[in-house]
C-alpha cells in the first residue's frame, strides 16, 4: 500500500459536518454573563456576524461551504494523509499508524480551516476589522492570513509568554499585515487591570480573550474571532475528518483509535467528529482520544460546570470542563494547549463517555516528537506532538495485548516556528510542570454560581 494517501482537488468537501444534529442529548444553554439567562442571537451581534451566529446554533447536519471559501481552501486542500511506516518500524509495532498532515496550509497548521470562512463571513457582513487572541501564534497567523485574503484589518492579542517565546510567529502575523501586541497589554481596560495587579503577568488565553472581546465590543466596525471552542469553529474544522474518511477508505482501512491534541477542542473536533458520527449511529465503534498537557489538565482534572470563557468575565457562560476562568497555566511550550476550559461540545461528549481524555507531561511528548521527526522527517508542532505521543503509547499497548490496531492521529501543524522549544529540550532546559491540585481547587472555588 502507498505511504501517501491523497485526494483529488475535486474531493475537497462541499459541506461541513455539524455534530449538533446527531448529539444523543441537547447541549446545555449558553447563559448571558450579566443576567444568567440563555443568550439570544441579538446578544452576540456586537461580536459576530449573523451568518456565524446561525452556524453556532444550527442543527442542520451538513452546512454548505461557500464557493469563495472552497477556492481559498484549494490553495492547500485536500491535505495528505500518510501511513507512518517508518514510525511503525522505529517503535517496532504491529499496529498501523496513519496521520493527517495539516501543516501544508500557508500558515502551517489546521487553523486556516476556520480563519478563512470567518474572514469571509465578516467581509460579507460589512465588518472592516477583526480582533482576536492567540496563544502560540498558530491561530493568530491563520487569522492574519484570512484577514489579508479578504481585505480586513486584524488586531491580535498574543499571550505574553508566547509573544517572547515565539517571535517568528509574531513576524509571520505582521508579514500578513496584522497588528500584534503582547497580552496583557495597555490597549484595553482588561489588560490594564491585569497589569495593575501583576505587572509581570505571563498572560493567558483567558486574559487575551478578554482583551480581544473588549476591543470588538467597543467598536462597531470590528468583529471578534475565536480560533477554537465555539461550535462554528469546530464545524469548519470537520473538513479534516471528512477528508480522512475518504482517505481511510482508499487505504482499505478504518481507525480503531482517532487521536488529536486538545486545548480548546477544534483540532480534536476536526478529525474526530466525522468518525464520532459512526460511533453515535452504532455502525462503527472508534475510540476518539483527546490529549492534553499535564500542566493544563482541563478534561482530566477540571470540573464540568458553567464558567466564563475569559478572565475578565466578559464572555457568555458555557458549560464545559474548566480549571477556572482565572487559571494561569505554566509557560510550557505547547502554547496552543494552555486554555482554562474546553469546547462545550467536546466537554459534553467527554462527559457522556463518547470521547476520552489523556494528559502527558511535556518532556515525554518532546521525546516522541523527535522519534517522529527522525523517522517521518517532519518536525511537529509541540501541540501536535501530544497526539504523536499518545499514538505511540496506543501502539505499544496494543502490542503488549497481542493486538493490531489502526491508529489515526491529526498532525495539526509543523514545528518550524517552535525551534526554541526543541533547543530547550535538547539542551536539557525543558522541565515538567504538574499543575498543583491546590491551585486547581482555588480556581474552581471561584466558579460562577449558576446552579448549572
């Protein structure tokens, strides 16, 4: 069988898959941060165009991808899927390991799958500017790209620790025309409040979201764009799994396990939701695994409760696995996985047992990343390396059990802008951070009281 499984240009999906249509139970309502009552579309209009709000609440199973979006997708989609034969040989497994490589996009990750449609819908709605946050810079790069393609201004609030760890991500965003500031910044009231209390704050995604939401809510020409968590973002990412289903069919195989790293959830949803459709329908029974860092163990150690999506408590309340909205994670190198909460959809599916979660410390993750790089030749992003590590663990466990499994994971981006992290690892400077239980309990004590 060929190592590389490709699709024709004509096989780019024409629709996104909406798992809301197949959920066994309806999702918990989203609550207004002021009243505590379910929000209405009008409440979200200051932040998002109506077309995206409609996608957020839609229960239509397949939602058409606009032609203008598909034309841009065609710059890099369909993305290749590979049978990782050299990795299989390197670890001596009998299992079949496949990976979907999303690092072929112009921004180097899966994030343009949603930044392109978000920019398109904002352009159609007459918005001139988009404000957003970014952790490691993958989302910021993708949003800057999308804004550039559709003639929009982009303002990116980048988590301060990543702003300094990953200067080349900032340079890429600025090359696409975006304005980038380290968060917390002096550009918003939210940022100024944080800096007043902690001038040396390393920042967090929750803080950066507060700044971007405030920016958008106070300007009529500006929308807010989020790179993960929300339903419409997860929807756009399902092009990954929809292509994978065709590619696995071409390979004459079907995954026993589907794996992705998980910060906010779009990566996992992208590859996993189209396969979960089979699981929910009962036609197949793939395990879908979310892999997170031990230092930000949202699904594995958080609680399933209503919480704010940001530190300043500007966003609606959503029911999700959370470590508390004021949780500030350690400055690990997997910056895209440092969010305090998870997508409500991913959280619900995990709570109901349809997906499972694992957490690993960063040193073993980087070890697996180098095993992969030396065997397959691609240097993976630190975030994606969590999925690689889990795939290797799954293969070794199957070998010990005398089984042979088909394992599929999402290689969601390359690590060419993360070389400082690899330098730290190779020099022995990388240490593991296990987030203290006491800190988690403190943050959870400050959850909003909703009765939910």
